[in-house]
C-alpha cells in the first residue's frame, strides 16, 4: 500500500519505464541543462515516464514536473576535479523525498575496494529508512563505481551487483547494458533499467541498443545526456518511448528520428 502507487508513477502498466536522468548538476555545470524547465517540458511531451532530479531542482521545477514521476537523488558524487575511485556519499534521507512528494529515491552503489565499503552501506541504510514510508528505492549499481573502466563491467560482475542490490532490498536497479544482458537479468529479482552512458552522435544505433536491452529483459532505461543533450529532446524521447512501450522496430525507429 503506497509503494505500489508510487512505483506506478515510474513503471507503467506494462512493467517498463522511460526515465530521464537530470541529476548531473552536483558534480559539474552540464552543458545542455541550462534551461531545465524547458527540457522537462520537452521530455514530458515526448512521452517520458519519470525524471531523476536532485532536491534543489525538484523544488525549483515542481510545476514543470506535474504529470511525471519524480525520483530524487539522495547522494553526492565526486566532482569532476576528483580523480580515482568514484564512491558517492549519502547526503539526503527519506524526509526530503517525502517533502518533495517523490515517487522514489535513487542511490549509487557498487562492488570493489574503496567503493563497496561506502556505497553498499548507503544502499542498505536507504532501504532501511524508506521501507516504513513505502518509498521505493532504486539502486544504481556499477562494478568499481560509476566511472569504472569497461574491463570490470563484465557479465559476472554486473550479475553480482544486480544480485547484491536485490538482496539489500531495492525495488528497482539501474545499471549499464552490455552484451548477454539476459545472463545478468536472471540473477535479479527486481526490474532492471539500463543507464544511458556517454553521449553518442548515432541516434539510430543508440536507440537500437536500447531495443536490444529491452529484448534481453531490461525493464526500461534511465538516460541523461543522450536525451537532454540531443538537438531535439522531445523527438529522442518519443523514439525511446516507442521502443520501450510500443515495441518499435528498427525501421520504425528510423522513421521517428527522421521526424
């Protein structure tokens, strides 16, 4: 009671979600997010289901967020001036999320020395404090931390991270997509959405990669720069929505992206 209603504002009736990540402003000044209110309006028009925001943005853009699920970021990543291990620090609690009428919270985590000692405790703590309030928790888990090299993002490591997050009690997982993703999905007992990664200039191939992830068992996406950094955020959102919720083919994708 309560949690299912909140989750329904993120995961739609088909069990899938198109989440737009706009929480990048706590470690940089991201080009493309200067006018966040306008971007929110565009992704809503394109068919986004939910948006990830930091608390300050959630407060500032409350009006624009009407009709969208709100996922509030609860931790603070290292700034771009920091090198080495990427271990986010838990900063906000469920009280801020409740005050913002959030539908869920998100917290970073991952395995690996220097990362798991900080972040897995943060996930467990977040689950513990959110459960009495029926607040869904999304665990964003990446082996070695968010900016880890690709060579540690193996099927074995990602499967372990998915299982650990599931066992810690999260309601949804966000993680990178790689080939043989189905071998990762089967070790999780909660839905997994794939993160968007670095900005790409090949729109069709990017959206096709999301289709591949859905076909492999992903329950949607949580994408940032490849949506709000696109020349037409509403159009990119529409193409992704058609893949995630409409089962669009590659030829459909090409037609949509041609406008």
